[in-house]
C-alpha cells in the first residue's frame, strides 16, 4: 500500500513538473508576424526597430552560450529549422523564409531575409 502511494505521489510530482515546464516555456514566447511567425520572447524589450531588423534588450541572451534551450525548443516546435551558425549568428529557415538570430550579451537581434 505504501509503495503504491509513493509511486502515485512521484508520478503526480513529475506530471506537475512537466505541466509547469510546458507553460513556462511555451507561453514565454509569442509568434511575431513581422518575422513570419518566428517566436520572440515576451519579456524582451524592443530597443531599435528598422524595416528588416529588430534589436531587443533580453537578459537571457548570451554571446558565449547563445539562447536558452527552452527558446531553441520553442523555435523548433514552431517549424523553424536551424540551418547554420556563424559565431553569435544562427540562421533559421521555415519554407522559403530565413531569419538570422544574433545572440549577444543581454541583446537579441532578429534580421529578416529580403523577401
């Protein structure tokens, strides 16, 4: 009886952890129409905007470590495929759309390929 209670408790904790991870990860990013639905962190602050480029102040961006794994997971789940990486710049592709994501210390830059 005790073994069953422990098993159910552990399963419940793991399930709650998975649900919390899902909501924290997937609801922290929103698809942005300007970048063909590419997900952008909700808590990133837009500091500079041009026709094809947006620069965000985002504390989780890092030149050394790139973007958090949760952000990579969200990008992949939205159908974007990582095509290449050159230093701090990572190119993502979905269909015929290409987004250049540049991760620098506390700064995230998105560049839309010319249409």
